[in-house]
C-alpha cells in the first residue's frame, strides 16, 4: 500500500517573473519525496504534494531558499480573514517600496535624459566640458543603478549562482553593458579616441530602462491587488465579533479570532452568525444565500447546524461553537477558490515551458546581434551600434506577459465567479468549458430573481380588491417573513393606504393574524 501524500501551500517571496516561478518549481520537484510541485507567479504561491515519510514543510522551505527565494510563514490554524489581512499587509509594504524605487528612478531619469541630449547639440559641446558632464551623469545614474535597480541585479546573481537565467538576467545584462561602456568612456576616454571612436555615454539608456521596467512592475503589482478584490469581498462576509456567554452567564462581545471551540454564542435578529456550530436553544430563520444561493430563509431549531457569515433574520438563539478559523465552511470555500486560482490550465503549462527556454534564447539572439553589427557596421561606429542593438534585443524581451497573462485571467475569472456565487474548482475546468453542450442551473436566484413576488390577486365575490389589499398589507407589515415582504411590496406598488394593525401573532405553518 502506497503511503498517503500530504499537500502544503507555500507563500513565495522574491519572484519577479514567470521564469522565477519555473525555477522554484524545478527546485521543489527535485526535492526527495515530492510527488508534484506547482508554482503560480500571479498568486505567488506554491502547491506541493509530498510523502511525509521522505519530506516535510521544513525541507520544502529549504528547497525554495536554496533556489534564492524566500517563504512567508503561514500559521496552520489561521482563518481566511487573518490570512488575507497578512497578505494585504505584505503587498502594501511591497507596493510602497516599489513606488519609492520607481520614484527615484523616474526622478533622476528626467534629469539625465535632457543632459544627455546636450551631446547632440554642437553649440553646447563647444561651451561645456563634456568630461565633467559625463562625471555628473555618472553620479546621477549610480542611485538608479544601486537603489532602484538593485533587486534586478540580486535576482540575476542568484540565478547565475544556480545556473539559471530569468527575466531579471536580461535587464541586468542589458543595463550593465550600457553602464559599463559609459563608465569606461567617462574614466578613460583616451582609450576610445586613440582608436578613432567617440567616447559616447549611454547613462540615459540605463536610467530610462530601469525606470520603464519599474513602471511596468508597479502597474503589474497594482493589477494583482485589484484581481483579489472579489476574494476580499468573500472574506468580508465573515462577522467581526461574537457575543459569547461566559460561565457566570455574562454576555461579552469578543473579536472573532478569540472565539474558542465549545464556546456558547448568542445570536440576535439581524446579526451575522459568528462561526460554525450547533443550536442549543431557541429557533429562528437564517439567510444562507451566500452558501446555497437559496434566497428564502431556512428555519432553524435546537440541534440544527449553523454556519458562519449567514444572516439571522427573525428569532434569537444560542449555539455551541464546533469549528473556528480555517475549519469553518466560509474558510473552506475561500480555500477552494484560492486553490482554483493557483491551479494551472493545460495551456498555461505550454506557456511555462516556453518561458523556461525564453531567456536563454533571447541571450543567444542578443549575442548574435552584437556580433553581426560589430562585423558589418562602419569601422568608426561598429562598437556603439553593436552595443545599442545588443541592449535593445535584451530589453525588448523583458515584459513577462507570456507567463503572467494566463494565471492573471484565472485569478480574475475564479474571483469574479466566487463574487457571484459560482465556485470554480480548478483552471482546467475553465479551459474545458467550451466543450459544454448542456448546463444545469439551480432555480432560485439563478434563473429567477431570487425573491418572492405577488403575481396575481383574487377576491371572493362581493369583496373590493383595493380594500382587502389594504387589510392584508396592514397585517403583513408586522411580519418579517419573506412572503409577507412580497405582499407589502405589492400593496405599496398598487398605492394601497396604510392601516394600523394590533394584536399581531404569527401562526406557524398557517400565516398571521391581527386586528385591523
């Protein structure tokens, strides 16, 4: 009998492109005991199936770290809301840091660019000391290179140490080539002039490329944040507090995170159920539309289960807590959506395979471009032209749309589906949807409006419809039943006058009675 596998989800830190995700996945797959590893760049998560007899969460973490990336610690019993809040905090910090790097890069680039243009103006070249101007451009470019672009070079170096190339390798090689050539032209211009070459500098190329790449990163991170808005709205359904009954009978409002198994919780009309449990006393009707899609409230009595985030409509009741945190029904739904967002469609596997060989291919093409231009260009301009085109080939390939487009589309579609009550189990189901030739739909709230309505109103012979409608509406205004609300809406639409009703009482299974 084969040992059972376990599944671990890791939050990966430091990935900057689809090639990074492919490298982390390869490192995890090579770990002894790992049956399957899947890394999603868009969600920054790794899902690993492993044999607990041969591997553990610690060895999986070591595999990620050895690849040059980090793992964010995740407590096993955290609720969906707590996990979401922590992820939001980390993303907010990363976004602010990225915006600062971008601000420095673009601020200096707009200074470096016009100063570099002076070299194309003969009158300015006669009046200015070009050597000192080049040193000034060097000083302005260094912060862009060392601060704004630092992570590109660190990532490229980590990849080099592990004999792997990623998108950051293209950025690092391209900008470094332009910067080092410019540095040589600034420090030893005589080396170039003695060979009949102009000591031209390309500091503006280095600064502008880093600024533009960072702009793309800022927009990408903001797009990732927006795609999780539907998930946030799903998590936001959860109650924030619970009214817990202490052993001495006192009722205390506590944060939902402090609710423990076995606690006795009170729920009053109009309140959300704090977490999952079993009713001990009392009865009510609960709106469970967020779980079942059924708009009509469900009657609940002692012994019946209740689920967190559902809405109590009429009565009051008490229940014993049976599940908290990550074990609740809502947290399980959120986890299913997260798993779907992290799953990989068959077409995405093809994109990942292309991404894995994309960077080495681009580097080879860039080197060939350099060789061809250096061989065919005029003698006085061959090195600058070869360098510029070498950098151009590297940089034009930097946007990582190939590895980002499919997972982002999956994130948006599964998140929007969850927002509208459609649970998509995995990405493969989305890709196979075009083969569907029959669709089964639940009735209430899907092919109907999801709320009762009066369609016809009959009276016995000798009764006036308008007067009878006024009397019926007066009684039903005292009730909280969904069918009563439908009658009241119909009466208001017909312009029926409001009458006073006294002595209201609800008769279970029959209706309501009052004196009008």
